[in-house]
C-alpha cells in the first residue's frame, strides 16, 4: 500500500442521481474508465459519457429483477485484491479480473420507502444487497480503493484528484472508508429496526444510528465535547426545523427546544392557542389563551423569574403582536409551526434570539422509542404516548369535579407528562399557576409549586396566589395524604392522579374531608 493511488477505473451505481453527471464528467476528463449498472449507466450515457455495463465485465446479465448484477468475483475481486500482493495480482491475471479503483454507491432508498408507509413486500424489495457488499469490499481495501457513499463527498473527491493529479491519498481513503462503514451500519440499523417493529419482537440485538447534523461548541458544560445527530425521521421538531436567525443552537438549546415543542404539540391548535415556556427541560409556564399573545402572557405569569432565558414553544404560527410581547425579555429560542413576515421583522432586532419554524406540530400519538444510555448499555422503551379523556377518569370522591375543574385537570394532566418526576402541576382556567418538578419527595414538589405561586402573587401585586381555586395534577399516585393536604392548603379544589397506592383509601378520605374532588386516571407519567 502506498499513500497516493492512481484512479483509472470506477464503478458507479447510485439511487440518488444528485451530482452524478458532474462527477462522471470529472472522472471521464481524467481518462477514468466508467463501469455502471441500470439507471446510473443510462443517466451517464444521456450526459454523453462512455460507460461500460457491469454485465459486460462479468459476462452475466442483470437477473432476478435486478437482485443480481454486481454480486460476482470479477467485481469483488477487482475491489478486494491487494495490489502489492503477488498472489493476488496473479489471481487477477489468471481470471481476467481488472482492478476497480473507485466505487461510488448510494443505496436503495429503504428509509424513505418505509417512511412513506410502503407495504411490507415493497419495503423488502428496497433492501439493497449488492450496494452494501461493494461498499464493504471497497472500504476494507481502502489501502488501494476509494469508496464514496455520500453525495456530500463528491466535491472532496474532485478536489483530491485535482490536488494529486488523478491520485487519491490514504488519509482521504481512510476517512471515506469510515464513512462507508457508518453508512452500511446505519442502513442495516434501519432495516433491523423496521423488522423488529413489523414482527413486534424484542430484538436480541438493537442498533441505533444517526447522521451528523451539527458539531456543537460544547455539551452541557464547556469541558464536554458534543455533536447533534439526526435519525432521518420527518417528525416536526428541533431536528427538522428551519432556523431563521440567531447563532447556532447549543446542546442545551436543542435539548430544551425539543422538550418545549413536544409539550406544546400535545395541544391541538383547534382547541386554541397554547404557549409553553421551558427551562432546563421542565416547563415553567404553560397556558391556553384566546390569542397567542394571551397564551404567552398567561404562561409567563406562572413563573416570570424562570422564564428569563428560557425556550418558548407555540402551537400556532407566530404573529407580530406575540413576537413584540416575547421580545420584552431575554429569550434563547422560539419555536413555532410558522411565523409571519412582520413577526420575523420584530425578532430581527433581537440578534441573539433564535427563531425556528417547523412544518406543523409533532404527532403526540405517533409511536417511537425512547433511548437512554447507562454505564455498559442502553435502556430502551416505547415513547410515552399515553393519553386520557374525561371518559377514562374515575371519580373517587363524594364530590364530582365541576366542568371547569375537569377541563383544567385534563390540561394539567397533559402538562404533567412533560415535567420531571416527582411532578406536581397547579392549573387554573387553562394556565399553569405553579409547577413543582424533579424532587425526591412528592410533597416537596407540591410545596415548591405552591411557594412559586405565592412569590408570583406578591410580584404581581395580587391579593392571593393563583393556586386559590386551582386544580392539581400529580404524575404518580400520592403515597400519603400529606401531598394532597398541602395542595388543599394552597387553595386547590380538585386533583387528578393515577391512583394505585396502598393508602388510596386514606387519601380519598382526606380529600372528602377537605371537600375536594378527585379523579383517578389509572395511568402514570414518570419522567426521569
């Protein structure tokens, strides 16, 4: 193996034809012989290039609906032969195998086929076999062979050939080989994950893959290196959003923006505008309003202190009036399913504010996986898509909830799913008025949320905290009556919780004695 290897013969077989003609022309201009198959060969010929079909080289036609065309010793021998090994060279001479110095392959669009809901049989036909085989052969022999699997690397290849007079250097071949193995790994991951979902089985081996979207300045802290990878799904959110202004997103920005948008997507725009303000992946205010501006101001009034430097998510397109109100304090990111020109003009005065727009809201009912790394492995679970309606609730107290209490409890329950455990959420008239999150004790979360409401009442000059006349949601059951009684002391009149505690009877009795209405969901929403 030498550092610089001349490029004399290339095999091109691509599904994505982007940039193919330009690359073919650049290679032909250097006298590189072009081998190709099917649609790729047709595209190159239509561009006026001389191309030899692989079938001419192998002596076998494409067969079995194209399933077999490059799986042949003449192809793989030309890729795998070590050019500095006399036995390999002799075998090539004996069997008429010509060396292949470059492979340009991108694979059948399996991921896209599955994403558009194709039937099982069609998905199977879009599993590429020959492509990954050629990629792996070429990548293994990167000491002599250059392999390109991404359209984004075409320019790097052309630059390399210009710099080294038609040769490629080892450093580039090595980098491209790593990219190639990552691509086939990601491809096999997509196939195996799809098959696991189709069969409904828990796979013995589970793989995850992503494509680099951004090298981040640092991670959660400046001493941590970090990157952002996307999984190729089309789910609206931070990974697919368009950024209109502001500096690039940080690790914490991405994490918090995802939390904000997933929360606000739980509220159907048909039910009215909703705003969520997030800090450290927890909501510090969520509210519904008659207008988007009102939704924002009501969410802001839940915890004005924490909202400073937060992330704002909206379930309707941003308008100028709301943008002007948001611009009144420092905000890191605003994400919404659209923004009008006047709103963007308002935000243009805030150079450090990032504005992201998405193509709609995320589907809160869409199935998916939640993955968390632990030392030595991964925890994998279904995404929490649990939802309840009023019909699912069980009234367990003597007093049934009033209509407004029921509406507020359902609102609070929706928010609870997005708050770190132990989670307590006070809601009044469609707006959070106190949020307690991430405490080791549920009663502590209840007290903290009530205390925040008290502090806000003092700051706003109110006669009493907004928890007076509110409802409370608890993401898991109250193990004792103390949390419920603390909520009652704060002024709550109704509670929604999963139930299921050994002391449910004690908790229900305490609620009855305090004159509270309480419903059980039969479902909990732990979020660690």
